[in-house]
C-alpha cells in the first residue's frame, strides 16, 4: 500500500507519505551478513573518530516513572553517506513478564535535505551491529591466535557475538555461562556441535584461560573479576549500558595492566557504570586505533566498552534500505 492512507499495521515494504517502512521481517531479509556489517562498521568507526564527517551527541535517556525502564533517543548526521538518522529505543526489563522483548525500537533515515526516506524496526540491526562492532574491536585488540571464547550471558547478544566472532577465529572451544544454567545449555545445543561448546555453571570456570571474553548480561553488579582473566586476554563489555549498572569489578577496571578502549569517549564517561563508578581512565576510541594501529603485549589485558553509536545504526540501516531499493529494479 502507498500514500498517507496506508492500512495499519503496515505491510512489509509499505510506502507511507513518501517514505519506506521496513518491518522486522523486512530488515531480517535485507540486512546483510555480519561479515559485510563488519566492513561497514570498521569504516564508520574510523570516520567517527578521525574524519569529522559524523556528528552526534551523547544519547538522551529518560527514566520511566515507577519503572526500571528507559526511553532512549540517538540522533546522528553521517555526512559521508549523505544521511541523517534517529534511533529510538525503549529498554523495559518488565517486558519479560509480558512475553515481550526488553528492547524495542525503530530507526529513521533522512536525506541531508531533511526528507524522511525510511523507517525500520531496530531489533535485528541492534543485535548484529553491536556484535559486529565488538568484532571490529576484537580484531584490533585481541591475540590473532585466539582459540578459546567465553560468553557470559545467553540472550540475543550472546548469539550474535558468537556468530560475529566465529567469522574471525577458528575457536577450539566456546564456553557459555548464564545465571540460568538451562539457558546456557540451550544455547550450546543451538550451536549444534559445529564448534566444541560447553555450558559452565561457574564464571571462573567459563573464563579460565579464555583468550576472548564477552560480557553480554543484564547484570547490575560486577561479575567479572581480575582473577578470572588471564594475561593477554581481550574483553568485550556489552551488557551494562547505564551509569548504574556494572559487569566489571573495580580491581579489573583499575588494573595497571589494562588498556581500556571505547567506541565514544564522550559517552563512556557518562553512560558506562563500569567507568563512571570506578573513575577508570579511557585510553582511546577504537576508531583512533583503526587509524594508528595497536601494539599488544603478551601480558596486557585489553577491554573494549561497547555502548553502541547512532552512526552505526544509520550505516547498517542504510545497507538494509539500499538492498530493499535494489529489489525494486529487479
């Protein structure tokens, strides 16, 4: 259907008042592979930190009254793509009781003239771009010969991080920990034996000797400690995205052996509880290292704080939109 009198709810690929609407099903169809997202995010993060072609503020977060929920807005101008955009996300922990996702959102793409060209569901883009961004950082910071991956968490981001990182590394072992052990077991079964995977009941067991660790939990308190992490390991910290939530202990965040890298230096000092509550010093943005390179040491631990950027959502959303447009000419 087309025009402003389109039927609601909108059908996949509906055009409304001059812009295209892409549903969650559409986005799943048109969003490219994690490998392709990796390439686009690498260039986007480099541009964010070095070129000046991307302008975005720290995200705005409204706390919902009488709730632990948050309403989040993330605008950005991505001039090298001739686009502006806005991501709107709600994070409602109580949705689990209603059998709804805890995170729901949408992304809008605008030309630099201000014309809205596309609105799309944000769910799969958030899942895949977050993991692809971690993969970009991991490629820069981690031991290239990494063989063991530890995943703390068992939700959407656990799955997407396994997908993204197994594109880069031939892991000999993947260990998964979850507060609910049955969910870790379920995820191991989903992996189907293509990579040896184990469900661990203890975090220390999961992380013992791991080359790469990903924390993708909803934890409010630290769960990864310095003695869990071997010298030379790399950590992607994803789950704690507000100043009141934590995944990493003080002793690890403040370790003299730690190199702390982020996606956005302006955001991490106000949005990341792991940084805000410890006063840990951020060494640099990952985009800077994509320009200069990074010399890792055998003993040094690297940590990438992945908050997620609006420019990443816009760049990935544009891929889905452009792939949709290609179908119109076929």
